[in-house]
C-alpha cells in the first residue's frame, strides 16, 4: 500500500514501473521520472486503465478519493473515462480524515468520524462540493444547537462540527475539488457559548460510594459499569479510560501494577505528546486491579487471547470502538444522583477528599491527577516541569490505595 513518503521517494528507472496501492490504484513512474496515479478496472469483461493525474499536482489522498468516485460511476454502469469524477462531500471528508490520522489518537479519530456520520453525511454527504452553500451548512449547525436548548455542550459540538466541515473544504479547495469554503462565514452566525461552569461533582465519600453502588444496579452493559468504577478509582479523564488498551497495563498480576497512559493520549501540548517521557503513570490500587481482571476474564480462554494486548479494555457494543462518550454519564443519569455528578466530576471528588485527608500532599495529589507542577503561590513551574521527571510512584500509590479503600469501603 502506498504512503506519501513512498510516492515522494520513488525514482526513475531504465524501464517504467508501478507501485500498487489498493483496489487497482497504483503510481506509475516513467523513465523520465514523471509520476502519475492510474486506476485499473474491468468494463464489459475487458481490463481498462484510467489516468487520474500527475503527482504532485494530485496528492495520494486526492487520487484515492477520485478512484473511489470512479468506482461509484462504474457501479452505475458509467464509463469513468468518459465522465468527470464527482467528488462528493463524504468522499472529500473521508480523504481529509485519512490525511489527519497520523496526528490523532484513535479515540479522537473515531469521535471526529462519528460526528460527521451522525450530523453531516445524512444532510450533504452525497452532494457535490460546489453545490453546498452557506445556508446548507448553517442548517446542519442549527440542528445540533437547538434540540438541546442551546446548552453549552450542544453549542460546543456545533462549533466543532462547523470547524470540521470547514477543514474538509480547505482540503477540497487546495486539491481543486471545490471553489470556496461555505462553512467559513457560518462561524459568525453561531450562538455564543455560555460561560463555563464547574462540572457537577459529589464532594463526600458517602455520596461517592452511594453513586457507585447505585450505578451497579442500573441495567447497562458490563463494560460501561467496569469503566465507571475504573474511572472513579483512577481519577483520570474520560478520554484516557475510553482509549485504554491492555498493552498500557504493566505488571497487572505483579506486586506493583501500573497503567502507563501514552503522552499521545494525554491533555498536553502537541510537542509534549511526541515525547514518551511525558507518559502519565497511574499506580493501580488492588480494587482497580479487580476491575481489570473482570474486564480481562472474557479473553482468557479464547484462541485469540494472545492478541488481546492491543484490544480496548472497555469496548463498545461492536467490540472494536470505545464505549460511547456519553454512556457513563447516561448511567449516572439513571440513578438518584442525576444532574449532581458527571464523569469528569470524579477528578474533583478525588482532589477534594484527598486534599482534606492529606493537606500536606497537595503536590503529589496534583501529580496523580496529571496536572502540571506548580509553586506554592499557584504559578506554573515551567522550568522545573521540563527537568523534574521524578514520578513519585510510591507516595502516589499510597494515595490511590487509600482512595480506593475509602471509596470501595
């Protein structure tokens, strides 16, 4: 399969040759060094060839999108050599998504595609790019904003979707598939984002225990309940739990189990995400280990158990995607604590309870939460944070074990 690096590195030879991509698409390199994308297909039982365009005028992503459009034409009985390839919004969006994958986490990539499939493709996915105007984009955004009464979350979702539509058109304009970006001006018509509010969070151990007990009684999937308990015990962000994979768990059956969250999945600056030294280590209390063993149990006697290292720990219904972004909040919404606690609230609960119990361990508690180092006056210790990479796992392990003991009782 072709990569951008392979296309760029391909050199001329004495005879013409090709490098295959997939499904008939390939890069043809002439003895002169000229490179062009071509697609082989069969029509009326005969093999045919469609020249898509020359590199670098046509990028690899653009060639794939055009080849897919030609396949659709062929499926309708149209000879793609005699009809211009139509790039629909969905084709352009999937090309854009594929182009961005290298810089995204798996969870974020899945969320981006899910938002397009839910909100955008049903409305304009099959439309030609230049047939889509600003009012069409605005209707999509308004439909996201209004059903939830212009709440902050809905407005933020609407803004993210508009930006993604605009990013797709930016690629399309650059590739010559579209003349303009109709989503650009729509940003000025969006509703204002309400002022930020603190996430609802329970602040007493008694209520936190009661919530976990109540959540266990709700009729919901096992993975959602286990993820809820693991989230409470580790006090990490929801994205970390949703994207957690077995290969990130170290010494699960040993004396000092640890969850190593890759820096790429942490809430960090883009440059810090590239440095493994910024991985976040979460010492796992015995109660957290029990949760993981329960999640691991279905795989222990299966033929593909050896492959479970790269599996998601808490998969969704299809077994391949993470649990839904709102599933745990929906779980809490079905208890008597509805509206009083959300998934992100566990970080506040953990911080409140443990700082009250251990007022002298504020710095260790902040490290446990993955916060940046700070001085006593509250200012960020930027230089110290760059050089002090001591993990302080022993005191953090004691804090997590104490937290688990009082939470699980």
